[in-house]
């Protein structure tokens, strides 16, 4: 039984609302970043198909540069900046994947980069950001990460690369949606994990512009949802997020204004998953599909496997595997708890 379903504003026509990221901007982003990021594969599994009764396709952004979808938006943003802005440096905040994406993209163009990260971010992600050449500032209080970024931005004169509320970043994320529709042209449903909403907003914009009849389903954490409360309130709201969690990439303090506005028009359903369901999906993706996936990356598939979404028999469903940067110690504990390690 679904724990939360939030119907969105009904669409009376197939014309995308103006708040969606324009398709020409997403296509321009695809051209801008082409050859520098991977066109990630879509894989299938007979085992998963038989379990859920649909033709399930996994969009493997876990194989993307830095191990998640984030470089798409980060590189698109940085490539849109002028030489003076780049030389002044970039700054962002993230628990890991966006931090890595921006650090990698900054290194690609030779720009300085600073990242404010929570002290409880996975150590493997902190280490990766440092290895990409960024300066890392650790902040213990997750509720003031954006305030800390603003202080550092002003002090350094850097450009802020927002993790989920910048139309240029969302256009880059939307290139994932372009690839989905091109590679699975008869897709019926796309299921996307949501934290701040950047990936969801980009994919929904692309998919609805090309195939408005395709259902877009957002998946968030049962213990700390952000999109559902924002849709109910009609505005972004700061919400408590679970810590610790397997899905640290789904725990920003709020959903962005732009992703919220896109969701109001282009997301058909919002469902939630819990930690046990995410852990089960991580295990199944590893053992049956040979995909090493972090909790956030497994969330969309978890919602499908756990029956959180009503599926039509034989439907063509794409589940977005958003990232694979799982901390190995966390993975070992998860599998041990589920009886896969002795």
C-alpha cells in the first residue's frame, strides 16, 4: 500500500508549462557536454521483470563520470560561465555526489573549487572531492550549509553552483531524460529518486516535452520526505532528514523552488521508500544485476520492487539508478545485516 501519493496539477493540454526547462535548453546542454560525460547504458534484468511484472529498464547513472548524474549539470553550468568567473573560482555545498561533480568539472576547465560538506558525509565521498582537487570545508550543522556557502562565496568572490535549484544545472540533468526517451522510445513510466529535486526537474522537463503521456514518478525517503510536504504547502519547506541513512544523497534540507514548480506540472505521483526497502534493492541490484549502487541510486528501483507504485502488467518502466558512490563500510554493514556476509 502506498504511504504517500501526491497528485499534481492536472494537465489539460500537451503543451509543457513555461516553468519546465525548455527542451532546446536541454538539447543545448547535451551538445555542450557531449564527449566529456558518458552516455550511460540502460540495462535490463529478467529476474527483476519477473518479480514486478513489467519490462524494467535501469538507467545506470552509476556509470557516469564521478559515479553519479551530477557532472551533467555541473559541467553545463561551468561551461556557461565566462573566463573571469571561472578564474575567480566555484563554490558549492553537498553531502557528496554534487560535490564530486562540481570538483571534477572544475578540474576539467582548470577552475579553483571550494566545497562545503557536512562533517557526517561519507568519508569516501569527502576523500573523492579532495582527490579531484577541491578545497573542502567541513560544517557540523547541516541546517546552515547554505549560509556557510554564502559566507565563503562572498569572501572568495566565487560563483555558486547550486546543487538543485539552478535552471542551467537542471538542463544538464535533463540530458538524462533525453537519453531515456531516445533509448526506450516506447517508455510508459520513468521513476526518479528525489532529494533537492534537480534530477527530477530535469528529467521531467525532457520527458514531458517529448512524450507528455509518459508518467513521471518521484521517490523520496519515508522518514524524511521533502517534495510531498512542499507540494502540500505550495512552497519549499525545511524538513528534518534522517541521519544516518543509506540514501544520504536524498537528504538536502529542502526541495528547490524550481524543481517544485516543475513537479507541480510534470510529476504524476510521489511515493516513499524506507531504509529496509532500499537495502533490499541494493542487495538485489548487486547480486542479480551486478550493479554496485548507493542507497539514493537504489531508491527508485526499491519503490518498484516494494510495490509502492501501481504498475500495469507489461508496462515499459525506466528506473533511474542515480549513483553508485556507496561507502564500502556502509555496504558491508548493510549486506551483513541482510545475511549476505558472514
